[in-house]
C-alpha cells in the first residue's frame, strides 16, 4: 500500500479537498511532477520547504488554470498577456511584479517583490487547480538538489509519506522543467532554460531574448545552484566514448551505449527520457560513474545541457 492514487473524479475531489485544507498533493505536469500546496495557506507552503528540505530563500512557482487569475496577484501588460495566450497552458514560467503581499504568498516568493507563475498543460494538474479554486504552488516533487521526478513512483521514492496524496498521471511528456523568463524589465531574460525553446520565444516576440547564465549583472533564479539535479554517481558530460567502468548514456547514432536518450537525435525525446535514465543509471551499483554524450546547444538542448552540467558539478 502507498499513497499513489489514480486521478479519477473521486480522487481528484479528495485531492482538491486536501489542497483546500492545507495538505500536500503531488501532481503530474507536462514537465515534471510538482509538490503542490494552497498558495494562500502559509503553513501548507512551509510544509513544502520542510518535505523537500529546501532552503526558504528559494521561491516557488505558482500554478494557475486561467489567465485572468494573473491580475489578482501580479502586474500584467500587453506583452505578458500575449505570451500567456500563446504559450499557456505549457512549459513557460513568467516572473512578474507581485501585487499581493499576504503572508503565505510572501513565504512562497521568499519575500521577493516578484512572483513566478505558470499554467501547466497536463489535464490532471489543470483539473486539480480548478477543483481547488486556488493557485497551487509547486516545486518539483523531489528532495532539494536531487534528480527531478517524471513518474509518480519517482515522487514516492523521493518523498514517500511526507506527501498526503500522489496523483498518478503517467510519465511526463516534456521531461525537463519549464523555461523561466523574467518579464519585469524592458528585455526578456531567460532565468532557467526549459521546455519552451529560446527560438520559439524569439520567433513569437520578434525580439532578442537574453540568457542570464554566467552574467552576474543579469538577474537569475535563486534556486539555480551550481550543483543540482545530482545523481549519487559522478557524471561525466560531453563524453565521446565510454571509459572503463562507466555506465554510458548516448544520444544519436552511438552504438556502444547502455541507454540512448534518442537514437534519432530528437531533443524532445531526449528531454523526456533524461531524468528517468539518470535515475535508472544511478541505481546500478556496479558502475564507478556515469557518462553522457554531447548534446547540441539548440532548442531543448539548452535545457538538457543546463541540467547535466549542474548534475555533473563537483564541489
Ligand atoms: O516545470 C516546472 O517549472 C516545475 C513544475 C512542477 O511546474 N516546477 C519547478 O519548480 O521546476 P522548482 O521549485 O523546482 O524550480 C523553480 C525555480 C527555482 O529555481 C526558483 O528559484 C525559481 O523557479 N523562482 C521561483 N520564483 C521566482 C521568482 N520570483 N524570481 C526568480 N526565480 C524564481
Ligand atoms: Mg526543482
């Protein structure tokens, strides 16, 4: 027996009631599973930080099911609304100026003047948010710094009974977290590469979109630590071939690998497989390390390279 539930009508109602009462519900989204709580209940928000063992300085994304809801707690403008209409529901998070200062939201935002918001596209997440009647704050449903979960079982393995309910919506179709953009300034800045590509944003906006990575003068997401998404084994990136004793994760036409993120070189397929493969490889105790092929730095490759760079970081 565990706390994984089929997302049928009855269980969704129970999960919504759990959110309304200040409990924790892990929900599937198209990117990764989220550990959800009611944005308006401070003790529920605090429980998220406790369950994940996450520092309070690392703010949470709030998930909504209707664009109109934005206006109740954030400043919007035409560009923001057009981005929301184009990319939501979907793997894009916008960092906006916050207009609601209640204690629970303050905690969720780590006291920052901004709030990060997105509308996930997974039907189970959308249904849960609608039934709960409140935005749901949700970080990835794993322990702080560890590999993000893309199945209900991953959530259970990482957080177990710390979560009241885990809704099982199958494997996540995108597989890496949402792209986070800061839209509070004149230029749009990507704080975290993710499931929406820089190219798609630039094409839609018809303007250059900037990357915050590596530039100390640009804002960045406080949670983007050098070491993150980390397996237990050491991970070697940009590996052309396997070294003795390594478990080798390939990409594209690589014959000698143990798992291949995408034999055809499809970056969307690779992103969807990434975290599950890292977990699977990490469970094999008879290897001394993991190695991963080079990944092209275009489209979702930006997000994949960001994750594996951090996963390979040696302190
Ligand atoms: O795809 C996703 O975004 C998943 C699913 C569950 O929605 N969520 C997710 O949450 O990846 P989490 O907590 O693992 O990562 C959220 C990132 C953190 O790096 C955090 O620092 C940043 O978002 N963030 C949250 N609020 C922010 C804010 N107001 N300003 C800047 N960065 C913010
Ligand atoms: Mg995370």
